[in-house]
């Protein structure tokens, strides 16, 4: 099948290359000329394990191509996936759908034969209805079908998640579109993915409800971790004990910093706005947002106590600054709140991230990027393990650091307290 991915970011590029690898002809379009030029040279603009090899392979065998020419790419394709961003509106909490509607207008003037138009971007309930209205202005309804097909991949595991998803959700009442899409996804369904066809609105809501639920699980265990710290209980015992209950499950039950990233923060806010529009009070999700916003403050208070309230001139090292490992995505990472706060209190920040330098900190005077763990922790007063990269899981601090011993605040509970203390370092973790 001939597919067009509009928006060549984390979702559009990954799903585009995976569809190409399954034998489809895929054109990935973006209005960012630099991004498309890089891709045409075989250079990948994002960090995602395994992506580079797959892009190069499929580009070479001409199953995958890149373009900035949206109209031509739409005309040449049968199925159009909209994969542009849906960030939070500036100063508000609803989803900014301007990219979605801009693209919809461009699609509207390029429909030359029957096309399936799919929102893979996360969009609020009724967005599909709006897209349909835009397309209907210039085209007969027989010429297109608007479908919701939310994407559930996780950055850092994106290719595996795309190829082996738990489920494929197709939101349409159109039998023809449903049949074509079931066929498109049949290689994944035959490998075990559940296939669910629902109404378009239900598919849109499944995505938001899923993200809000996962955010709730993280926030729940983070609050229980606060109680563990006061009652001398190890949060890991609680996570294991709860997770063994099949009704609960063990995933997303690990205490740590606030949830961040490009999805949970914006999607929890957007679903609240949708609910407000339909006069429904999602009080649980509202509490989750509030609790998560307070999470960084709780961890910063803990840092204050660890440093005996003396932050001024202290060298604080962050190991990892992204919101999770195996991605370079800095969107809504907890470090973006914590580092400016510590700087304000007079700290000097050093950081090492396996995905390198971060422009997000370039305007701060006292933030220094280091290119190795050793350089980053040298001379530190406090080392914060912020992101759970494998690179940070078996550091021999004792052999790496000669001289001054620092304190370690392990926000991911990676290390055994006794082993680190035996090496002569002070050690703090979360929920213990
Ligand atoms: P992204 O910012 O990485 O990519 C979006 C791309 O769209 C950018 O490259 C941008 O240049 C391009 N774009 C914007 N306007 C355009 C236009 N008019 N024409 C062509 N290209 C245009 O975003 P993302 O992380 O890939 O997310 C995309 C959508 O998928 C969002 O709705 C997000 O919520 C959802 N989603 C993201 C993830 C994730 O892990 N990142 C997972 C599931 C769903």
C-alpha cells in the first residue's frame, strides 16, 4: 500500500519506517526542511535505539522516502497518517490542534482519489468530526474516510512497541476503511496484537484514558513512597507486593521523580479540558496532575535536607536529564524544573546524559555539560541519578572517584544502599 506519514517526528518516523519494513511504500513528509535533508543523507534527527539501521535499510531499498512536498505526497498515497504534534496550548491546558487543522486543510485540496485519512497524533474526542467537516468543504464524502488510529509506542522502545503492540485500535464505522486497515496491520495481528475496531470517538478517548491511567499509577506509587519514607518501609516491597496481584500488575509501579515526557503531562491536561467541555468532572485525573506538579517540590525539599539546607556553591551532578532512558526527548522532563530551582538557590550544576548536550540549559550560566560519567561526578558534592539509563546501573563509584566522597541521591532506586555505603558514600533513595 502507498502510505504518507505527515510529520516525521518520534511517531511519524518510527511508524513510517516500520510500515516500510513490512513491505509498504512509505513517504514521510515534514515541513522542517533541515530534518528531511538530514534523513535523506541517512542521518537520524532523534535518538531511538535501532531506528538508524531500519531507516537506512528501507531508504536504500526504496520502500521509504522523505519529502517536504505535502500536496504531491498526499496525491501519490492511498492512506494518509497525520502524525504532527498536539502540544498543550500556550498558557492553557487544552491541546493545541493548529498543526492538525493546518494539515487537514492541505489534505482537503489534494484529494484526487479515495483516501483514508488517519489521526495517529493524540487528538481530543471529536477532532475526527472536525477534520471530516474540513475535508467535506471541498470533497464529496465518498472520496475520503477519516479514521482514528492512536499510537501507543513508547520512546526508547518505539520500534519493538510498534512491531509488537499489545493492541491496534481502529476507530471507524466505515466498513471499507476498517477492512483496508485490518489488512495493513495484519502482519502485527498475526504476531499476537489484539485488534479492536471501535467508533472514531471511542478510539480517540482510549488513547487519553490509557495515558491518564498510567500517569495515575505512577503518581499513586509516588505518593505511597512519601508515606514509606515517614514509616521506615521500603517502597520496593510495596511495589512487588501490589504488583503480584494480577488485577494491579507490576508495571508503572516504581517510585521516582514526577512523570514527564511528551505525552503524560499534556494528555492528562487535555482530557480534563475535553471533560470540562462536556460538563464532566474527572476529579481523579485533576488530583493526579496536582500531585505530579508537586512531586518535584517534594524531591527538591529532600535535596535541601540531604545537603543540610546549604545549597549555595554546592556542585550538584545530574546523571541523565531526559525524562526516561533511551531517548533524547527533553519535553517536560523533571530536570527542567529541578535544575533551574537549584541554580536559583546558588548551586552549580554539572550533567552527563548519554544523548549529549541539551540546548534547554544553554542560557543558564552555571550549568556545565560533561561528556563522561567520570568528569561529571568529579568534585561533586551531590550526585543525583535522575534517569534510569543502563550506563548508570553499575558504576563503581569508589574506583572512579579518588579523593573527595560525595553524597548520592538515587531517584531511581537503582543501587543497594548497603553496597554504596560500604564504598564510603552517603546514599539516599526514594521511598525508603
Ligand atoms: P514530534 O514533535 O516529534 O513530531 C511532529 C512532527 O510534525 C515534527 O517533525 C514537525 O516538524 C512536523 N510538522 C508539524 N507541522 C507540520 C506540517 N504542517 N506539515 C508537515 N509536518 C509538520 O511529535 P511526536 O512526539 O512524534 O508526536 C506526534 C503525535 O503523536 C502527538 O500527538 C503525540 O501526542 C502523539 N504520540 C507521541 C508519542 C511519543 O512517544 N512521542 C507516542 C504516542 C503518541
